[in-house]
């Protein structure tokens, strides 16, 4: 059986020469297979194309879902992998097709809606920046989308953990595990507006001095406030999808992955429990994570 590299090159040649697909289409197919290869590497499954089983593929799809990829995107990825294995069978390079009994994920079954970049922009622009709350809310939403934070991580962000010059923020996630996450220029710009135009005028209460985002009374925000604010903005912007703060996290991951970002880097930034204890991720270069954001995030 051929190696991955040889099989993929043969598959790409088939798509170009016999199916007459465009270079972009061929690249999209290759990207689908690349996702599977990265999963095998991350999961420490040294599987050749012939060793990939239906069970492995089911786990792979579930992993994409945990990462934040929508059911539609999962189905599109599976379609590319199915085409790859159909080619291997057709060329007698493989005798069993592990994708045969695999069904595409049903849309909307488990994951919340993901916003398109246009919808993200629409929602952000619905914020009334003429008010103090609006200035704060725009900074919070930019931060959510820029760094893929959980709402609990957003409302507990510390001034002392914001490294604006380096373009990073230190986040405390589940289990009090800390991680460094790149933060984009747009988010930093609106945080700066908020800090210099709103927060500095608040009567900040004891215990909240280091918390970035505060209410008008100078204390920390609740999760409910952020949920309510986003629901109201979505209605105002005419977005009919069911969205929450977590929608921004899913959108962050989906937009990066669909743009071609490395899955391991995205997982590192999301801080999933399933991978934060895995040794391989502790060696990712922070400059590389920042490069991923710069190259693939729409609002970097």
C-alpha cells in the first residue's frame, strides 16, 4: 500500500487530469485529507491509508465537532475523504473502503449555529459605540471572536494578563489551566478605546481592580449579562440564528480551520481539556500561534 504522500499525489493528479478540477478545488480536497492526517498524528495513530478504519473516521468527525466545526463543514470534509478512498479503490490500491458505512453528520443536531464572517461583522456593527456600555460590549465581542474565548474566560480577563505589545492574552480556562492566546489588532484597538474612554472613569470596587471588563458599578460582569447582550444585538442586527457567546468561539475555530489553519494550533488556542495535557501541544511556538491568527483570522 502506498504512503499518504504518494497516494495524495496520485489522487491530486487524478482530480486535475481526469476530473479537470480547478487548482482551488484540488487544494480543497487535499485540505480535507490533511485534516485526517493531522488527527491521526495528534491521536498518535500511525495509520496508513489502508489502516484507517470506520471507527477511526467516526472518532475523527466527533473530534472536528468538539473543535467547533459545523455539521455542514464536517460533511464537506467527509465528502473529500470519501472521494479519496473511492479513488484508491478504483485504482486497486485498496480493497476495503472505510467510508462505506459512514454517514455525514446531521446538520444542527448538537452544535450551535456558526456565524459567517459577514454575520460577525453585521453583529459587531450593530453595537452602539456612542454609549459606555456599547464601547465595552464592542471590545468584549471583538475579544471573543479574536481569541475564541469561553464566556467565563472573557469576564475574568485580567489587565495584568494582557500583553498588548506582544499581541497575547493569558487566559485562565477550565481547571484553572492557563494558556497564552494571540489577540488580534482589532480587539486590541477596541479594548484600548474602552480602557481609555470608559473604564478609567468608573468607580472601581475592591477586588475588581485587575478585571478588564466591568459593569457601570465598577464590578465584574456576569455570564447572563453577556448572553443577554448578544441575544439583543442579534435581534437588532436581524440575525435569526440561535446564538450565544459560545457561537463566537465556534465561529473563531471554524473560520480558522476552513481558511487552512493548522488544527493543532487551533486546539492549543481553544484550550480544550482533551489536548491541554497532551505533551505535543506544550511545544508549539507562541510566535507560530500568532502567525496562524495573522494569516488566517479575518479580523487579525
